[in-house]
C-alpha cells in the first residue's frame, strides 16, 4: 500500500521516496498509569495540532508522516519514544525554535491555513506547551532509567538464587549442609559422587537434583516451594523427587546392613555388655507414619490406628547395639499389631538363626502391659530390656527429627504406586531416610578405651 504525506505541501510517496521513513500518529497509552496516559494524550494532541487535524477525525489510523519534515518540527514533543540520538533531538528543537522566532505574528498570512506562516505561527504558539511536555518527558526518562536499574538488580537476585544450591556453595559450610540435608558435614556429601552416575539427566544439574530431594525429605517443604527455589516448574520438581528417590533406594540399600555377629561382639558398647554380655544382635520396635485419609473404606479401616486417632502406616525397625539401623520393613496398615507385624514382615525368614524366645540373641522391645503379673525372673529380664529400649526410641526420634517428612502427613499417593518389586514410594522414602541416618554419628555412647581395644583384637 502506498503511504502519502499528510503535511500540507508535501508530495512524498512511499513508493517513490523509499529512503524516507513513515510514522503513524502516537496512540494514547492507558495501561501504564495516569501520568503516562496524560503525557500520551498531550503528545497526540500536539501532533494533530501540527497537522491541523481534529482530535476526533475519522481514519486517523491511516495518517502517515514522513521523516523529511520531522526535523523541522519540535522533535522532543513529537517523538519522545523514538530511539534517536540526543544531538539530533537538540538540532530538531533548535530548528523549531528558530522557525518560531522568525515568524511574524501580525502577518495576515497567518490567518490563512494554506500558507507557511500559519504553520510557523502554530509552532510558536505551542512552544510553551512543548517545554512543559519536555519536563514530563525528562521525568518519564528518569523513571525508565530507574526501572532498568531495578530490572538489572532483579536479574542479579534471580541469578544469585539459581546459584545458591550449587555444589560450590556448600564447600566448608557444614552448618548449611546439616540444615538442608541432615548430613553433618560436607565430606559426607561424597554420597553425591556415588549416586551421580545413576541420576537422571534433566534440565536441572545432578547436584541440584540431589539437593532438591534431600530438602524435600529434610525440611518437608512442598514441591511448589522447591519449584520457586530452583526456578523450575512444579511438575518438574515432583518428577525429580520421584526419580531421585528411586535411584537412592536402589543404591543406598547396602547402607542398611546386618553385621556379622563377630563384628558386633568386637564393638559392643559397655551398656550392652553389662546386661547382655556380647550376645545382643538387634533391638526392634515399631513406629508409625501419618498418612492422608483413604477414600476406600477397606483401606481406611486397615490404616486406622486408634491409639493415635489417625490413619497411619506402620514399620518395624531394627537397630544394632552400636546404634545403626540394620533392618527396616515395608509399610503395613496402622491397624496391625506389633506382634503380627514382627512375625510376618520377613525379619526371621531372612535371619533364621534368630530365636524369638531367646533374649540372648535378639532383644524384642515391646512395652509390657501387665508388669505386676510377671514372675520375678521375667521381671528382671524385662527391666534389662527396658534399660536399652531407649536406644531404639532415640534412633526412631533421630530419623523423624532429621527428616521431617516422616513427621508430617504423607499423601495417599505414596502408598498407591508400586514398582515391579512391590515397593511403594513410602517404603522407599523410609529406607532412604534410615540409610541417611546411618551416615550420621551414632546416638549410642561408646567407652573409648574398651572400644579401641576391641578393634585391635
């Protein structure tokens, strides 16, 4: 389409004078504040005054102005948003002022719209308005500069947040490592080197994937928070947690190890030597984890634990006398009894040398319901068991405190998705948390002299 010049006396056309630029009338800006709207309205009014056009004329969208005459006009007023050099703006303003100064205000030609004197008179009459508009433009330019500075600062802050969880940020920062992961020192994060070859390749680098997952376990924060912290989508954060938990479950299983009896005897703490000599192999107990209320009535009944007045799943945990987790069962409905869970979880099938009735081999830690009815010999044995019961409770407490996801209410989805081996997400989470606790110092106190002597034997 051919563009025509709308200034009186101009015969330029876009199909002939291709070296010229053609511009539309500036529009009124209504979505950037009241001050910006007033400025844009004044700017449009001045343009129309230059062109001798009514503000409400039709087909104003078809108006074009070529660049040949813009320099002779008040450029500061006409094109504040165009990216021109300051020198050209000054030259244009000086040219407009000079044209106004040469005009004769009492010349009869000024009454005739067809004469150049009329245009020069209009330029002079709008000089004061142009100066006022220039002040507003200066304020607008200042505000624009402030916004650019703020934008640069925000970009810097976002870049800083994205590097907060880089591996370099945790070097020699043991307190930071402990807070975010529950692992006591940075040296223990060698776990990442062990897991790195098996972690999936995603938009987030592998170390941040591990940190995101450990923060989910340690702080029990939502995937929404993690998505903002790591600048990823919520769906991506959720998939990363699931995938990394699967990798950790497979490759951290060896950290839940059942030691040889010979090794247990050599490193037996004095508290256990006193009551069980060297023949205590494991201390077992059950603990519960809260879950959401299932919609299925059968599942709701199987997971209801009346003592806690909540829907739960139950785990059997076994610890060595040294304070490490040596066994963790799969999740069972909270309604099941401790005795039934112990007999059917597979503990004694895997370690057939254990004899349930022999307290010299395995200490079954359950609260006696009727202590007054026990025989004197059984009462004394129960007291010995109760004396060491505190250690398994401290380990359970340590698992809950270090990884607070087990202290909250877990989604029912964690129980519904099972893999080919029959493990659901909650089974994997509990095992990973117990394996991570095994990387921390033991909660059982050792007599250093006897412990070192035992290691030398």
